[in-house]
């Protein structure tokens, strides 16, 4: 075993099998705890985030339509997709 691999295993531990049910349970648990811990931040960001994004455009108002589309796609497609993937890992 190369020395770099030994050092990596000492620091991070042995590699995990991503297809193992045990590994997926741990990943879901970490994601769930992060969701709880960061939930308040997400709620507050949804209140002032879009407005701040439009204010950040400044003089580039022609990009406003693209920003609105990206914001809608993120809220409508990306977030539910992430939730479905987490819920499907039982």
C-alpha cells in the first residue's frame, strides 16, 4: 500500500461503499441534520434573497429576465429533485 494511501486512510478513514445501505443511511442522516440546522437560514434567504439578487444586477437590468427564470427553476425543479433523491434512499 502506498504511503499516501496510508496517510489518507489515517486522516479520513477507510473508503466507504456508496452502494451500501449503511453508507446511504449515514449520508441521509447527515443531510437531514444539516437541513434542520440550516432550515432557518433557507427560510430567511427565500424572503430577501431574490430581491438582493435583483439589486445586485445594478445597471445590467437586461439580465433580470434570466435571473427570474433561474430563480424559478431553482425553486420549482432543483429543490424538489434533491428532496426526492434524499427520500428515495431508505
